[in-house]
């Protein structure tokens, strides 16, 4: 009886660990952007970056601020 309980506990623990999965998504490498002339004195360039939108990565262009 003890052996049956031990086997059942091992089976349940193995089944429970197999249920949880975790996917790590990494954004694509940054795109190369051409930085033009600043539109006004003191403007700062904010580089572009990737964001997640509906399960996909979308590139947000860099801009002057």
C-alpha cells in the first residue's frame, strides 16, 4: 500500500510540473536609423525601439524631442 501511494505521489508531481510552460520572447535587434539635423537648438534624439502589440513586435521610429 505504501508503495502504491509513493508511486501515485511521484506520478502526480511529475504531471503537475509538466503543466507549466514559460516562453521568453526576445525583441529583434534594433534597426539602423539615419539621424538627420536637429530641428532646433537643444533638441535631443530619442532612439527607436521595439514594442509588443497583439503578440507581435512593432518598431517605433526614433524622433527628435
